[in-house]
């Protein structure tokens, strides 16, 4: 019997048991679609995280203090380095109650100077940045994110209005464009940006910075810039030769690498779980094929009596299981892409479908059919014609 | 090439039930069958006739002895070669019909040709169709076995046995599940085939009336042939089976 006829025979057998065949495929469908969804989500998450981090500025770095605080003098000295293009201190404050005409919410404060907007590449949709005077004079002015604007003001134009932040009246001078959310769900639009002097004295009552952001002139100059900053801080902090730094310098490249590592691990983990479900689907196929072989022992006997060879029977059952798994694979791929697209659509993540992952999933489903179908098929083919024919 | 279609010499079959117990189902059977003969094999159950038929049909292998079918020595064949002989040289008709359920009459008839290969689907259809109409089932090609009567199912089985133009037909109690009328009709088809195409017929039965259709009768007892001779035809030829017990 040629391959075409074996295929025909197998398809007929599948058709005779539509209900069972489709239930058998469900395992593979779920397995393959979860592979597609998981791999897709992993890829999307990676790109989403990378986009988010590069908005931090691809040639930026941040300096954290750990023992000795970073102060005004540090900022002024670092600013003088010819390698430094932009530099801003940052004073944080989170969960700050913010009120406007009876409506209130909790927001996050960034105390910065105007360089912050350059480094972060955050742009105003309306209003203006800080003036030098406002920064020097601890001005009570604030630039708000879109979430704050929507929740407190709705359709009202917030520019020029006064809001209460920790019971201190602030005048809104600008509104940011929308930034989106981070991978962990942090809303970058729920922010209040004010002069660092104001954040430090009016909000936190501290005379140091939590962090300094520095931008180099280009990505290539980041290591050199970081070295210069490191040398300066070690000298100022009187750190002896050979002792470790008492501050930390993080470049966005490093952050990018960490994030990539995390999301890559996540993607592998997810794909691993999905592969397990594909494996379970394969066991389901094997189970059904074993039942099918013992149920159809007499049929096998008849086929052998009228001339089916060992390989004909083997091929028939193997094609049957491979057809089940491949059809399950195709349906699973379609379903997976659909579900993945839906999720991505709501998360506003980029839609990335790699043809390779689709091909691999299909080949994997195919291989599952062969792997889990071979044993039952061999069992059928190894039957002795006379025993199979006598089977009741 | 021998003129005999079947040459059997000292065929022995021993079933080993356990290390100590074994059953000698055939104890040295020799038989020659001419081309075109219509042979019936009789014997009580346990006499060895079924074992003999299975060996004749290459479904089982003898423990010792020689079996030559149509010039092919069966003793040195692989399981694939045996499958090929079953497919091309032998047409089987069983007591229980042994059709594939949930498969149309036409597809059942096509099956051996499908395994033989080398023909187009159209040729296959054509041949199966003509055989079905030959056994009187024209127009029922697409009925499934469970929608056919016992007699009709056996006709499908006969059509199936003929599709690869075999050298012999082995019919193992073909009328065992049928009533008198259908039995006669089935036997008439066999007789006609034997007369018109010269195909060798080997028929196992325990009913003397059915054996009457054949030309030569051998009788098995305790694994040996105890009787071998021509049938003494009764005066009337057709409608031999009159009444059947139970």
C-alpha cells in the first residue's frame, strides 16, 4: 500500500470517531496555543521593558548615594565635568496626598531640575518648564502627569490652577504627555514634578538628593563619563585606594541587560510550562491510540488477513496519531495567535510573532504525534494475524 | 512448475500450552489439490480442520512439513512475503464475514486492492463496483455492513476475496451464520465461480449438505485426514439444502 492510501485509511478512521478525535486533539491544541501565547508574551514583554528603559535615555546613568549623601556641591562640581551633558538631582516622595476642589489622590513626587526632562525625554503637552528663579527660590510650582490631570481636573484646563500637595498650595504650570505604564504596573503618568529645592525643603525636609541622573554626550562616552564621576566622588568622599565605593553608578545599558535577563528567563520559564502542557497532550494521544489499537484488534486482523503488511499497519496508526497532533497543532497555532493578539491589544504591548516559533510549535506537535503514536502503532503492527483475527 | 496448486507433505502443527503440555493439532497431513478443484473439508470441532485452514491461508505457520502454494514454498517466507501471498493469491471468506464496520461495501471490497497498490482510485472503484454487481449487490455500494443482511454481507466478503484475482478461495464455514435460502445462494455463487473462472475453491464446513456442492471431500479427525474422495452427487444439483436443524 502506498503512502496516499495509508493516509486515506487513517483519515477515514479519524472521521469515524469525530468526537473522540477532536477531544484527543484538545490536549495538543491547548499545548501548542500556550506555547505560542507564552513565547509571544515573553517577546512582547522584553520589547516593552526595553522601550521603557530606553526612554530613561540610552546615554544616561544614575548615581545613588549610600553612605555619604549627595549634596548641592556634588551637583555643581559634576556639572563642570566636560563629559556631562545633562545633570539633574532627584528627590523622591511617594504616596503624597494631592487635592483639588474636594477630589484627591495619591501621587509620586519627583524633585528635579529642567535637565530631567531632557534625560528622560519627557515632553510637555501644555504649559512650560521651571524657571531658574523658581528653582532657586523654592517655588511652589508643579508639572503634572496625565493621570493626575484627568483625575483631578477632568476636562478643566489645569494650567494656572492651584492644587494642595501635602496641604501645601502649588500652582500647576505644565502637563506632561502620556508615558504609559511600566512592566510592573507602575503608572508613569501619576507623577508630580517640582523643583528639587522645593521637594527637598517643603516636602521632605532634607538637604541632600536621593539620586543624580547624568546624561553623557553619546552612548560611547558612557564608560568614560561614569569613570570620571566615580573618581570625583571617591576623592570627595575620601575613599582610600582599594576600598569599595560608597555610592553606586548605574547606566541604562546595565539596567537594560538586567531587564533583558529577567524577561529572557521569564520567557524560557513560560515556554517550559507550555511545553509541559504539550507533553501532557502527547500522553493523551498515546492513551487514546492505545485504546484504539486494542479496540480495533479485529479490524487489524482483517486487514492483515487480506494483505496488510506490518509496515502498512504501523503507518496507518502512525499517520492517524500524527494527523491528530498536526491538525491540533494548526488549530492551536491559530487559537494561540488569536488569544495572544487579544491580550497584547489590551496591554498595548507590541505584537511580535516570530515565524520560527510558529514553525517550531508545529514541528513539535508533529514530533509529539510520532513519538507518542509510535508505541501504539508498533503494538498494532506486531500483532499476529491469526491472534488478531480471533480477537473478540 | 507443479500442476498442482497445493502440495502439502507431512504437515505438523504443535501448540505449546505450557512447558509440559502441548497439543498436536495436526499430526502429519499430506494433501494435493489440482487447479480448479472444488474441495470441501469436513470434521468435528477440534479435528484440526481450522488449524489446517489457517496454515493454508498463511495466517499461521506449521511446526514442520512442507506447504507449496502455486509453486511458492511457504516454509521460508518472511511475514511480509506471507502478507503479499495472502493479498494476491488467496481470497478469504469467513464465517463471521469479517468486514470492516462503519466502512461502505465498496470500500470493503476495495481494501485488498488498496494494499496491493499500483492502480488508480478510479480503477479501484470500477473493479469493486463490477464485482459487487456480479454478486448481486449493484446499487448497494454505499451501504455499511450493519445495514446489510447476513447474506448480503457474505456477498460483499466474496466480492472482496475476488478483487485481486486470487489463485484459490478459502471459505471457512461461509454459510455457518446464514439461513437456508442465503446458504444456497452463497453456494451457488461459489459453484458458478468455480465452473466459470476455474478458480480453486477450498471450503470448510460441518454440514454434509453444503459439502454436496463440492467435487471432492476430505474429512479430518484427530489431526489426520481419515477420508479423501469424490462427492457422490445426488440426483438434483441445485437447492440441495432442504432443511436445517436449529
